[in-house]
């Protein structure tokens, strides 16, 4: 398991990805299975060594379909993983630079309802 951001978020928003895991995937032709963890910041903020509240009913794990690395660049893989994450992350955890229009919000809301990922509440 690898975390594309390379560190914990200080404010709970999705951060820019580092390239290491995408470089490994392109060199080894190993598929990437994106796993989105939502609401982790509420349970264990980036400046905390231990959880600050119980996670039951708050944390969500979304296992997405595998992304085949063969023939894709590191940038393409990063974009596909980021798109997978954004489909299931709550809007309050989207990157600050990502400010969707009303139409995009409606579309994203519909996509979240239709998502084929496997959702598990923890």
C-alpha cells in the first residue's frame, strides 16, 4: 500500500500527489487499485499521534476498480487515481484549488450515487 500524497493532510483536503508510486507502476506494469479513505482527518488530524475521537460510523473506505498501468504515463496514472478519489471523497475534502461549478456539483453528486466502487464503513 502506498499513499500518493506522501504525507498526511494538515487540513483534511486532498493534496498534490508525489510521483513515486506512479513511477513504480509504470516501470513494473503493476495495476493500481485506488483506495479512498474519507473523513480520516476528523478522527485523526495530521498533527495528532493518536485518534481524537472514535471512527465508528465516520470513516469510509472506497475500493475502486483497478487501473492498468501498461502503456500509461505517470501523469496519466496520477490523473486517473485522482479522478477515482474525487468521485467518492466528500466535497469538503476536495482540494482547495478545485472549485466546481453548480453543474459539476450536480454531476459529481449523481456520479457518487452511481459509483461502482465498493464502499465499507469502518
